[in-house]
C-alpha cells in the first residue's frame, strides 16, 4: 500500500479515540505506516494492582497488546477487527509511567490476519509482548434492531 493511500495520523487518532476505553487509557498515536503503528498510553494511577509495589495490572498490558496489534491493521481494514485468539508474555513489572506500544502486521490474510505488539515502559524497557489473530474477512451486515 502506498503512503498516499494511508489515512493520516489524525484520522487514525480519531478512529481510535472513538472508544471510551481507549479514551480512558489516554491513547495517542505516535507513528503510523502501512503495517505498523506506535501508540502511547498516558499513565493512570488506577492501573496499579499492588499499592505497596506500585506495578501495573497485567490486564492493562494485555489490553495494550491486543488493541495496538489490532490497530496495526488500520491501513488495510479501516477500523478495528475482532480478536480471535491472543497470547501475552510478561517480561518485567511495568512501574508508574507512560507506556509505548508498537504493533505490526505479521501476515495479512483475506479471512484471518496475525499481528504482534510490544509494550515498553517510560525507560524503554520491554514489559510485555504478544501476538494475536484477527478476523479480517468480510463482516456480515448488521440486521436492523
């Protein structure tokens, strides 16, 4: 896909920013290309799972892996697509501070696609990584309610 056909960072930001959960995470699109995306999540005190140790809940890290891997497909799909399967590896505790997640398309398919994401802490240390399978086939039209 040529860069001329890509949505702008502002357009991708607007798409991601539509979801209340993404707004709560404070997501900011830093970089975007045909098969990759980099997103910054603004630190929130509510992410802490252990008040004495002050590390980030693994669910927040897993959510970042899933959503940024998914949004790596934006240039091809124009929107988020359903997650079929996902795995996450935790490498070290994520201490308070903004998180940067980098996602990329590993394989784009007509029905299923595979993407990876890595989450880095504010010091650039890898804290989590993962891979997901996403449904990129034609979506069935919604029936009227």
